[in-house]
C-alpha cells in the first residue's frame, strides 16, 4: 500500500498542519509515513507545496511527478500549479477560493480564474472543488479552510486511516479553544465530501 | 517502541538528548534552525544548556569549550554559517576535543533559502574531519549518537550534514531513552590545549594518520551498506538523501543493480567500495552538490588499478547544481544504462539489459515512465506568487520612506540577509546588493570611499546587527565613512522562525534580564548621529532619513517596530469607496499583499494588519481606520 498526497497552498493557509495530521493519522493506523515541504523564502504569502506519503517500504518524502493519488489544494491557482504531481485518474480536492497575490494588483500577472478551474476539471474526472472559504467562515474562522478540506477528503473511500482517527489527530493539533470550531469545519467538509461521493 | 512524527532537525535534537548532550549552541539559519529550537524546548526538562549564540563562530566555540571539559556538546548552523565558523573548526581539527563534539551543518541544494549550494562534505574533507550524511530523520537520529561516540574515540569534532530534504522531512521515528548529562565535567589544564606552531605540526601528523583509521572504521559502519547483485555488472553508489531517490527509481524501473549506500562520505570507507569494484564493470555515483564520493572512488579505482567505468558528475551525467529527486534520478539511471560499451550496444536492447542487469521488463518500464513524463499539461497562465514582505511589515514602511527621500539623490541601498532582502522586489525596488551576513554595512563603506559624491545607505536587521553588523559599524566610524546605516529592528530573528537575540527580553530557554540596547551600542561605538524612529510614522521616518542622508559621517537610523507576525492587530483599515479616486498610488508605491484592485477601486483584504502606512500614503485621505475590538 502506498498513498501519495500533494498539498498545495499559500503560506499561512495551514498546509503544513494538514500534512502533519494526515501523516499522524497514517501512523496511528500503523503505516510508515514521510512528509516534507517546499517553502519559498517568505514566512507568508509564498507558494507552499507539502508532500505526504503513507504506506510500507517508503524511501524519500518527495512525491515524483504524476504519482500523487490525491492533489489537495488550499488555493485555486496553487492547485493548478501542482497539477503535474497528480497521477492519471487521481483525485483533486481543492478550495475554489483565491488568494490574489500582489503581483496581480500591480499588473505584473493575471489571475485567470475560469481557465484555471477548467484546467483542473480537464485533468481528471474526480475533481471536488469546494467553497472552503465560505464553509470555514460558517464554522467560525477563515483559518479552518484546511480542516474543511480534510473533512472533504475523509469522505473518500479506501483511505489508509479511519476518519475518526484523522479527526482526533486534528483536534489534538489545534488550540483547545478552537476544538469545537475545527470539529464543525471538519463535519461541514465531510458532508460536502459525501455528496461528491454519492454523485459518482 | 514509541514512534513519533519527527522532522529531521527534531530527530537530530532527540538524538543529542539520547546521547546525553550537555551544551547545545546555534545561530539560526534555514534549514538548520529547528535543531536548537527543539533542544531549547527540551533543555529545562533534561537539564542541559541550550542557547542562541550571536553567530556561528561563537556557537562552535561555546560548544567546543564545553567539550574541552569532557561534556558532550553540539553546535548547529546552516552551510554558509560554517564559513563564519571556519576559523575555530580548522584549528579544532588539530587541537581536538575531550567530550564528544558534534557539528550539525545543514546544506541546502536547490538552493531553497541560501546564497550558495556549497557542500559541507567538501568542507569536512578540507578540515580533515569525518562527516555523516543522513538519508532520513530516523537515520539522522542514530547518526548523531554514533557521531558523539566517534568524536570521543578519535578526539575530533564530527560533522553531521543533513540536506534540506532530510532536515525538513518528517518521518515516524522510533524513540529511545534520554540520557541526562552527568555534570561532573572538569577542564584539566594541559599544554595540549594551546595551539603553538610546534604543537600544530605534531597534531597535523596525527590528524593525517586519523584519516586512514577513520576510513577503516567506516568500512564497518552500519550507515554504509552494500547490496550486491551477482547477476549484474552495474552498480550505483548513493550518498545521503540521494539513496532514497535511487531506491525508488530502481523500483519504478524494475531494475536491480548492486547498490552501495554511503552514510559516511568522508573519509570514504574502503572495504565496501573495493567489494563493489570486484563485482562491477560500470558504476554510477549519485550524490547532490559536489562529487565528493565520486572523486574519492575514482582515486581508489586508480590506486587499485580497477578496470571500472565511473559515471557521475565528472562525465556530466549527474548535475552539480540544484536538488535531485526521483524524476531526475530516473532520467540519470536510464541514460547511464543506455550508454554502454560499443560491444554491448551491438546487442539488441532487450538482451543487453538482461545480460547486464539480470532482470527484465526494464525497457518496458523505462519507456512507460518516459511516456508518462512526456505528457504535458496545458495550464493557463498562473499568477506570479513571488515571496513578498507580509501585509503590514514594518520594513515596507522603512524602505518606502528611504525610497521617497533617496530617489532624487541617486542613492545606493546596500542590503543584508533576512526578510528585508525581499525589499528588492517591485514595487519597492530597494536593496541594490545582498551578499552575506553583515556585508551591507561594510560594502557601503567600500563604495563610499570611491564614490564620494554619492549617498550610500546600508540596511541591516537587528539579529544580523548582533551577528556581524557591529564590527562593520565600528569600522565605519573608525575609518570615517560617510554612510547611513539603517537598523531594521523588528525585535526578532523573523526569517528563520522568530528566534530571540541579545536585544530581547528572552533567551533560548528563559527570560533575559539585561537586554542589550541597540541605540546604546551605536552610541558607545562613537556614532554621533543616531535616531530611533517608529517606521509606521512615515513623516518621522522620512524626516530621519532626510537628516541622516544629509549628515556628513556615519549616521544610524534605528527603525524600531515589532515584526507584524508577532502582534495581534487591534485595528484594520478600509478604503472609503466614495473618497477613493482609484489612483492606485497606495498599491503602486507599497505593493502590500493586503491591498487588491476591485474593478476601478482599491480594497483592503482580511489580511490587513492595521499598520496604517497606506492611509498615510493616500493623497485623498480615503483610507480609514476601523477598530477590531
């Protein structure tokens, strides 16, 4: 068994936390795990890609191109930027929300929202684009976008860990006062995930 | 056995705790910072000393002092930090130590966040010191413990060199019992601790002899292992993290060459290499950065008169620049397999692979991988997401003020290492130079001596100031340099994860009752023009910039405002759409990531931290403060 997940987002969106909880859920189920990040220079606002590998007989942490079973995107354009990691027929779980970089406001580049969406949908049939920003706000904070999307992921069939274990690891990883909010975010994500699952 | 998810640097820290470390010292630097970050966290519980030293030279000297007494000590730094610590390291190799001294130096092939891709294994060979090259966090933890033992056996400092991909990889790591330092350490007086030239000569002979003994010792190290395939005449040698890529690549290609994993690249263990020579006609060496293993292997082949074809960096097969990964290593191995002796090439490809590797499906697997990699995605243009200064970063305000004042004066703005290096990015376009820690100040001095009519302004962060900025400032005063030094005092070492420094009220492990006042140092060094300003007050900041740049002689402006990542905003700002004329001056001048264009007007997004600089830039007074309470 080997499950490769690539997480794409913007610094400050909680992609590192997402990679760690997925790895810990994998460990709880008795698997070997590896995670790593590629982070640019800045503390915030830069592109961040995290790699998570769960399974047996693992080597390095970097997921090779076209080998990710799941592309987990916290931000729309960043999801597209990591598309080369997705394996043919892989699953995309992504936030349709945007973090528009300063370069766009300055006219140095464009944010082509619709073409980016289309490129995700063209790459694989198994795309779950979720308004995670809105769901996170409903749960109580925009900071729970990562947990909403983990909830969506938890509805997938055939994961190498139990959904409850994933939720428990998440709740142990967040500050005490944010536990209820994160549980709510996870549940909202899970419900959306189930509807995607049913549609198939 | 309990397993924990540990990052490589955390695993190294735990290895030190399991080895009974008594002193740990470091100056932060990506990708090494988490080693002492973790140790500082564990120090109170396990009863050892952990510190953030002011620079890497100091860190290594502090650790070596402890090791002189018989205690186990660790120093950690990034690869360019070792350049700063090179002076004590080179002499320590001669003088030696008593208690185990492990020097953790994290290399950064890529580079992801460094000025150079220098290879610390090469530095180890230059210093004639043994080096371990871990392929995973688990192995890094075991190597730290082995390094302490080796250090005490040979009385030499031992280097552990993780690369970014080991230092920042997290893995399920098996935990063992921690050992507390014993505390009965004592420095025994002896002339052997005083490095006179006559002693150096004798010690050099011993150090040279140790090279052979270390190579012999490493021949039996569990960190080097050879898996021979008698059916194959080809072998792959991989050092450190490259081993992971080689194993995964061989799995993907379904090939089974003999594989020698090297965990101690210098001195190269002789026995497993000779065993490999005995079985192989062709050897591929896969390692990141410099051909450290490859060059030693070629020397060994020449000495042994072994008829071996060696491929790697010297024949251009493996790149010297950048980081390796599975995809690159697959391509490297495939090219290596394709290029065989002419007599082999005469055979059909299928038979050729079979005869040499003793396995099949190679060609099919290889072509499948190739086909997969040829597939290209049609991506729409994606927005540029270069790293930028955070919304509300005080450095942005400092840069803006100096830009406004200096733009008509053709001033030169020299820079330094830290978050503020990002000031070079549009629209600020400040910082005309960035070389290494402390060089902003000193290079400005040099320029000022040959461009007398021009203004030279050097930007340096608070932590960098303590690291190596103070000697430069003293040099400016002593040599009467007409420069302005701007100390961007954001009250932390922000870029590497907010470590404290001597100017703050805390140390690595507790309170600092006597924070050192930067302004006091500046004055004590003889600087007569000193202004301390809050950069969020643009008017005052511009005034200070104007006065400092007009001043003849060394002037210092301290732009003091806490890093925005450390404070919770109390206010935020909004653009009044009725007053905003859409001139976009705020956007174009500041490039703040909280500001965005919404059709014709500017809007301020949720990530606004309430610095209020845009409100001071707006010519229409269209930006208003809103309380968040």
